[in-house]
C-alpha cells in the first residue's frame, strides 16, 4: 500500500523536523517547505493527501495560502498551526477553509491523531453508488459533483460548508446537537468549543436562505442544535391560513 503523503509548512526548522520525524515513524511520506509561496509548487510535484500549515509564514501567510487553495477548489485537508491561543483566531482559521486547528506547543501524537481522524472521515464519504442528487425543497445537493444549487442557481460553498449541509441532509427532519455535528463533520470533539458549528450554520444560512433571519431550511432547535427541513410550499401555507380564517 502506498504511503499517504503529508506536506509540512513551517518556517521553524526545529518544529518541521519534529513533525517530520514523528509522521515518518507513523508511516507517512513527508515533505517540508518553509514559506507560503512554496506550497503551490509543492502541491503540483508532491501531491500531498494532507497539509500541515503554519499560520505565520514568510512571503505568504498560512491564512492566505488556505484561502487561495479553497478558491482554487482544492479539497486537500489542511491542519493549521499557530502560536495564537485566542478562540477568535481558531474560528478565523477554520473559516478560511482549514479542516482543523492546533495551537503551539502541541503533542506530535495529538497531531497524528487529528490526521488519522481526517483520513477516517474521508474514507467514510459516500461512494458513487449512493452519490445521487438530494432534493430538499428548492435546494439540490449534487453529491458526485460536490455542488449545491438553489432554484437552479449554483451556490458557492466551502468544502466544510458542503460537508455540513450534506450531513444535515442525511438526517433531514432530525434535530442534531452541536456535538453530533462536530463529531460528524470534524470527526473529533473540539474541546467543548461548539461555536464553530454556529459560525458555519450562519454562513450556510446566508447562502441558501432567502432570509437568513427567518430561515426556512436550517432551523434552530432550542436546547439541542439544528435540523434541515423541506419548507412547505407557498400554496400550502396559504391554504392553512385560509382554513384558520374560516374556522
């Protein structure tokens, strides 16, 4: 079996060497680069299955690298590293398209656990046989193309937003807790920080709801979490109002 390739991007040689040593022990093939600009050429040549990306880098910082890759439709999983402890920085990193976020100093074994969790999640992705389009109201999720349309118009989602919407659609009508969503999408518990779910739900609503303040698809379930539903047709709502009026 071919070893999975991991690209490590960090401008501190001691950290890069530590990560490289432990990843190789865990059975991965590793390449290290030391600035953000080198990432793009390395992806073409090395073709990594995952990127470990430091936030503070020379030439191009990790946030810009991550955003650029996602704008280019790259779906390579990214674990972002930073010395910053602020939760808002974590959310910024994840919103830029990172799959995971770790603060320095960290245990190499924890990094390996996170990497394995991401690969497990990818292996659980649906096969082509159950990859047909899912229609929920005017929302259509094209699983095979990883695209979403609303009333026939394409909606641009980040890979993580798509995964979240797809996960909700698999449990249409069922209330899912924030912890269930964290575990289902990120495949591990975010140390109790469920705000990242709320941030992604907010972004999804901005993109798929006609009125994000009065959502019809992604509903908040008080004291639980969220659920995805198919909204009733306008004429059905009208009929209900008429019935109430005449009653």
